[in-house]
C-alpha cells in the first residue's frame, strides 16, 4: 500500500516545502505551474507529486520551512527571507523569486523622542522577530529589552508595552494606521528558494536542482522584459540601434516594401516607456509589444 510518507520520500525525487496558506501561497503555486510543473494543489492537501518532474511538494507552515530545509527533512523550500534570517537556518539561498516584497523595520511613534536605532539602546522593543531584533541591535552595540509579541505588534507602543517595534511592513499602511514611522530598515525581504547543503552536494539531486533553477530563471527573466517588433526606414536603422542595445543586437528583417525593415528585440520593463518614446523619435512605427512567457539568457 502506498503511504504519504513513501510517496514524498520515494526514490531520488527532490522534496520542496512551500507555504500551505498565506501571503506567498498563491504566487508560489502560480510560479510552479508557470515553470511547467503538473500537480494538484487544491483543498487541504499536505503534499503533491509532480507528474512531469522528479519533485514532491510538501505544504507546510511558513515558519517551519527553514527548519525543514536546514534539518534535511526536505531538499528545498520557498519562504520569505525574513524567516530564514530570524531562525538562522543553515541553508543556502539559491534564488530571489521576485514576489512577497517586504521590509523588517525599526519603527517608533510619530511623536517619539527616539529618532535613530542608537537612541533605543536602553529602550524596550516589541517584536515577533526577537532574534532578528537582538542580532541587529547587537550589531550596533546596543542591548535593549526585547519583548516578544505574537500578533498586533503595532499597538505595543500605544499600550505602553514598548518604546518601539521591530516588525515587517509591505506598504507601511499598518504603521501609519497606528501612528508609527520607520526609522531604520533591518532587512529587505522577498520570497526565496533555499536548499540544504546535503542536497546541493548530492550529484543526482544537484542536477535536478539546476534543472529547476533554469526554469525559474527563465520565468523570472521573462517578467523583466517586453518583446517588441517595429517597422522603420532603413535610413533610421543606425539611430534605432543606438536606442536598442537589447539583449544583444536587434534582429533586422527586410520588408517587401523597398527601403523598409522590421526590427525585433526585447526591452527591459523598467525602461520600456522611455525607450518607446526614443524609438518613435528615431523613426520607428507600427510598434507591436508582447509579453514574454519564458526567456533563457
């Protein structure tokens, strides 16, 4: 009889832990499907097996994932960098996945006399990230009292529990709602793919980890570019080339109409509109823009 344990541990399949339910779950599952993995993820499943790649997926609490990876219960994990930092897990960060952005900050009331973290050297800090808070304040030669709180950390200063907080913020709205302001960012966090050293040193597993990374990078890189096709007179080609360094030289194809060419290239998303304006000014017309699904650099 096949058991859950035998299915997730069977053979040389990689084992990947992901968040069962939370702010990273939807993006994580979406990314895994986008890189071509076929598996079921509905309901309250504890694990899934991919049908077209040697990978088993374990659905876990997010704060358990760094330990699962570090203790070699699983080979890989997708989790926020903030939790890896907090737990000091002995893992290797393989890739920053580009979603789940947030910051771990030191924040004080808007009317607080404390304006720098050094001012809090003898203060009280409320946090749900006590180890991260201790490590940071120790790094600046301070040792404030750390008050560990689970949930509603932002109200601690108003209740007189603490002078400041160390907490995650994505947009800053929760700080504003509680009349708090950030005075220092301890850590920039996002979802990351992590691995344990044993898996990275196992030749068979490392080969499949590298295969998985190739797919993830292709999807991640594609999100940073737009594919564009445009028409232009041959006389404008020099000016257009100067605007378009692209990935490499753009592809140029002669058109049926004499003296005109079609130009194909990719432009980084973060400079797209500036480049489009420059291309139009250089003589490009009929510009067609497409999203990229995968990009292997």
